[in-house]
């Protein structure tokens, strides 16, 4: 996703990336393992679109991450309860709060930074193990049948936001006249990337489950196709275990 260009004797790589919850933590000073300047630049630009300061924008992102963590956890535990009902309680529409009798263990990356916000949403014994940061690494070792494909869609020019859309996919950059065609092709590319990877892992057919998630970004009052669309296609392959 991006392109390469030679300048003199040097080769530069421009890579399209997205603003992540970890970037928000960098701006807030709660996690500083990576490039803080890049995180601040992203927060400034996205904050302007949302009419927020960088700190306000990142605080909002952090709260939404904790809310999503709580929502996914409760949706899993409360089988059959509509997500809308859970959301109303999480959002404070009722003078009530969820209390869990099971401990909640946080794993992966900078999860410690989200503990306080999660405790405000649910009453539970929330645990952060000593080596929580390596939790995702362990999952990566045992979950070899997992593939994520991220694809970005943007209008070629904000001066003509209703036509000509660019699709940035791993290894390719495509252009389509309409947003619907761009989205259709992006979904097709994402699924093919996942399927090809799974075939290399020896997985196919009913051994693979593919899902997709679309997130869009548009400022208030934007009456055009999304200013930016991030499409995430995820494939999970399950091998048959012979005991």
C-alpha cells in the first residue's frame, strides 16, 4: 500500500497508514514506544476535521476504545441480549452499571492505559498480567491461519469529491469512477488476498471464515461519499485437529 521512488541514490517508500488507538496514547503521553511526532501530526489533522484539539480528539478516541472493549465483552457474555440494549446502559441512559462475576484479563500492547476507562464502564475484577504486552505475540504464534487485509479508499481530489476514487491496496493503486465501484473492487481484492494466503497455509473452503468491516471518515456537513474509507477484511482458518 504505497509506492516507491528513487531520489538520487536513495530509495524512499511512502506507506499509507491509519491513525490508531496507540497513536492517541502517544499524543496523551500514556504510551511512548514509537514515533510521537507522527502521532501528533495525525491527531492535528484529524482533530481539525472533527473540530477538536489534538488532545480532545485523542481523549475521545481513548474513551471509544474502552467503550468498544466493554461492548464486545458484554455482547459475548450476554448471549441473546441486543447490542442496542447494552449500549444504552454503557452510554449512561439508565442509572445502572454492569457487574461481572468473572475476572477480566487484558492482554496485548498498551492495554494498561485503558484499564481506568474500562473500570468506569463495568464493575469487574480487571487484571493486567505482568507480561500483558506479549499476549498478542503468543496469539500470533498459535494462530497461523489468520490474515488481515487493509484497504484504503479516497477521492482523487477533494475539489471533485463525487467522482474518481483511488483504492490503495497491498501492491496496487487503482482508480474508479464511482465510490460504489471502488468499494466493490476493494472488497473483492481484500477477499482474494485472504483466500490466497489461506491456500498457502493449506486451508480452504469451510475451513476459512472471512469477515469485513468498513469504517468511514467525513467531517460534519459533508454531503458526499466518505472522505476516507478504511476496509478491513479478516480471514480466520481453523485446521482439523486429530488427537
